[in-house]
């Protein structure tokens, strides 16, 4: 599978439209895909995305993590498909019927199944009543999702190699929980460096604070940080 886009997906984790626009402008030389999640989308909606795309055209990772009955998720996917996201997330735990409904509602969008959140570890899963550990649970969710029509999977970098083995080369694997070696872990429990995650079999890496935190220093510092991480992956 040929991949021409930058492997970095920059997380626009802010509800400030002007700041998000600046982040897109500053990192445009190193980033091709931007992740917009609930924080931004619930405040600004489709109009906010249109404003971001006035700064430059980019591929959209729309991270809504849809999780409801199949009919509701199908309607939600239909409601946002005109935004033309490259990736649109649903929770893998929603089951085959839900994922199939999402995929059938927007055949041109890669329905992206989120397996086990990187903020969850084995102890937390056990407390939730899930007997499997993160790896086993993520594998089950990934296999189930691909059978149902998901075109991409979100998983911890620690599960990438095992999931790649069971889903094959055509499914795109996207990993949050990626931190350059010197970065703070924040709220992530299961992490790798960007280069390690790619070597493990990931196609794309979701990176946020290790780049966006440099904005408080200066735009130039943020631009340089994005460039450094991008160049480290070539």
C-alpha cells in the first residue's frame, strides 16, 4: 500500500477556532491530516471545519467516536459525510451491526473503529468487568470491526504488531499514545515513540501536545517541532 501523506495526524484538541486555524497554518509544511474531535466539533460544527479549510485544504480525521444503536449511528454518519472526512471514528465496542451500518452509510469514508482507549490499562479494564487484557480485547474488537466493514483501526501502538497480523496489510492502523522520547506522558498509559510505532506496523500517528504545546513558546518553535518529528520518520 503506497502512502504519500505525512504519517502524522495532528490533534487539534482545542475549542478555540482561531487557535486551531493558527495551528493548521503553522504546521502546514509537515502535516497533511488533522484530527478534529468532540471538543471542537460540538462548539463549532461543520462551519468550524469550513473555516479551518479556508486556511488550507487538508485531509480530515473526524474523531466523534460514535457509539449507539445501528440506526442512530447510520443517521449520524449520513449527517457528516458531506464534510468528506478521510477517517470517521466509531467505537468498536458498538458491535458488528453498528459498524456495518456506519460503513454502508458512507462507502467513500474509512470508518475507523476505536479499539481500547490508550488511557485504559489492564487494571481499569478489570474494574469495568472486562476479563481480557488490553491486547486480547483490542484484537477481538479489531477482528470484529474489519469483518463488519471498518477500513481502519485505532489502537495503542503496543497492540499494532498483533493487530496487523490479524487484519492484513490493507487495513490502515492509526495509533494515538505516541510520544517522542523526551515528552511527558500526559493522560496516556500505553505509549511508544513515533518511530517505534511505525516500525511496529502503524500507518498513521496521532500526535497532539508534543507539537501543540510549543505554540505557547512561539509559532516558530511549534513549526520547528512539527518539522523535527516529521523528519525523524523519514
